[in-house]
C-alpha cells in the first residue's frame, strides 16, 4: 500500500502567470510521464505478481475516470511533460482504452504517446489504437518457447503475443521488445530473442530484474546484470561503449557487431542505476503520484480532483511531490527493506 502524504497549502503566486518546469531538489528536469490505466492484468508473471494475482484490486470508482486522466495529463503537459506512456497492470484490459487514447491526442499537447503492453489483446486493438493516435508499443516477451512463456506468465499464450506484435507493425506503430533475462531460466535464449527481434526490424531491450514485489523473493541467481547479458551477446554486439537516451528513456544501447545499424538496449536499474539523470514521474491508476518506482510515498491527485482542486493546486501538488524525491532508489541498501512491499503492477511499471 502507498504511504500517502498530505500536501502543504499552495504558496501564494504559484502558477498565477505560468507553470514552472517540473524539477526536483537535485535539479533533475522531468519531461516523461508514465500513467497506469489499471492495476489489473490478464497475466501473473513470476517476477511481478503472486500466483493468484494481486489479492486486492482497485474498484472501478477508485480509478481515475477518462476525464480525470485527461486533466491530469494536461496539468503535467503545462509543466513540461512531452512524452506519455500508458501502463498497467495491463492497459489493454481497461474498457474503451481506444477512446482514451483519442481523448488524450485531441485535447492535450502531448507530443509522443506510447504504451507498454503484454500484447495479448493487441492483435484486435493495434489498428484502432494507431488510428486514435498511439505512436508505439513496448511489448514484454521474456521467452520464445511457448511452454516456458506460459510458465513465466502463468498462463499466457505466446501465439497471441506474436500476433499482436505483427498487428502493431502492420498498423505502422513503433515496436520495441522488453525482456527480463532470468539466470538459469531464460539466459540461454537471449541470443535467439535478439535474432528474432532484429529479423522483424524491432529493437530488443533487456531489463535487469528489480527487487520489487514478487521479484524480491526470487533466488539470487535469477538476477542477471546488464554486463552479464552483454557478455552472452558478445558475438552479436559491438564492444564499443553504448549510447544513452536514444529514445528519451533509461536504456543504453550497443550497436550490432555487423555494422547493420541494428541495436540492443540495456536497462541497468540495479547494477548501474540512472537515477542521476531520471526524467520520469509516475501516476498510478488510482491517481497517486509516485516520484520513484521504488518509493511507497505518494500524493493523491484523485482526491484533490474530487475535492475541487484547481489546475494550479494539482500542479503545486506534483511539484511538491518531486521535491521530496530521494537521490536514488536504494535497491541495494540492506536497510531499505520495504521494496518487497512495492507491487509493480499496482504502480505501473
């Protein structure tokens, strides 16, 4: 559960003429919002949810309405947010999600709009989402073996995911693949995953297992650092130093060794954190602002909205929340024991 903070009164004069750019006390500038549409998911991946799924989900009235989502996005956009990613849970299980994408595109100045999805429903929704204004999707694929995929997702059908990826490509979306390489489970597949993604013209990205929620209970050998994954791919990628922020996100890339211009991304949240350059802020499906994925502290924009807050009040709450943000996530700090209580699906990964 979140630890909700009370927001102090808005200072006189704040945002009377213009809204300040979102920054924090460390001087980091925020341009990227990740907004969860639901805490529900049609999968229960082993590093994300308990076997039976999360024990409690938000009731529909507890979620931000589409109109509230659009207003929140507008407030963030006024403060300098230009890139929006819709997340979950699984965002495609939110009813009428295509209409929400259309509302965001028509009524906010957001410049780029993306979604992270497991793609189980993407084959039927890719074209409508593209037509509504969605620029692209990041799809989670940890294994190309149907049986192993089903085991890792606790019931997922790989064929549905692959169909969704092809539908997104056919619709003209930008597609990237996110994979969590697990030691002793999928580490032997990373080369095949790269070859498959490159064959489709897709950039694969490997994300380090973060010790949040269920992942905190996995055996230590399950964690593979980006350096270890890069070593597994040593025959495919250049050994030259990788570049960062090619997509305004946290990934660092290495180019293909054959000079083809293809690349592989690595997101090293644990072994080589990128906290010093963080440009992301999160809003959960229930409207809680989370300055950091690993922090349980939150403020409720939903409650402020429903209490009649002005846009200036909402903007002040967001600015104040970021000013409380720590310098880093403390994943490797033995005293930071609360990470196992931070459910990624409840926040929006």
